[in-house]
């Protein structure tokens, strides 16, 4: 498990990709996930800085930057 902001955790083995939220394809992906009820917003009302995609198809919105999430994933895989 890795912490992704505000005391929220995600199973590191389930994360398939980490992206920034700025591009149009990611914005569409997030909106489609919200419409389908598979988006998990753990930003506590703050700005979304990264979007995590899981192997189950869920889309997780986080306040951490993609670099910070990647760093935490890398640290977890080294243990």
C-alpha cells in the first residue's frame, strides 16, 4: 500500500498508470469514470494533480504530483 494524500492509501500492485490531469484524453477518461461511478476522488476538495489508473478500471484522483506517486511506487517495489 502507498499513501496518496490525506491519509488515503492504494494497493501499489493494482496501479497500472499514473498521469497528469491536464490533457484532453485524461479529462475525458476522468469524466467517463465519474459518469460510470468508478472514479474515486481522494483530493478532499483540493486540486487534482495526478490520476491513477488501476487494473480494475477504477480511476483515482490524487493531490500528489505524478512524480511523487511514481517515487512512492518505486520505493515500495524496492522493499
